[in-house]
């Protein structure tokens, strides 16, 4: 759907692959599944924020089929927008 709107999309299947990709590519936004296999999307977001250069703050949007107030707060604490 995003490609049909003219956006360039790149997909990865794990948090570890996402962490590698952000070291080689600059992204305008990251759509992060919270329920990733292995490392969670929240843990991946924490690592993305840790690796960011000063002044860099790519928006991270959480995607999940499960949500509650605790999950919402965990996302905010991880730096997810």
C-alpha cells in the first residue's frame, strides 16, 4: 500500500536485521512490529535510539495486534513515537 502511494519501502524479518540496516541506510520513518521473533520491537527501538547520532531522531511507529496501557508506556520509554 505504501509503495502504491509512491513511498520506497524496505522490509526486514527480524529486529537484528533492522539494526543492521539502520547502520547502512538513512530512513525517514521506521514501522516497528512490537512482537518480533527473538529480540522484541521495543528492545530494537531502544537499541536504535542508543545508536543514533546526536540530533538524529528517526520517527519509530509501533505496530502490534496487542495493546494496553503498560505496552503503551513501554513504547514511550523505548523512544517509540
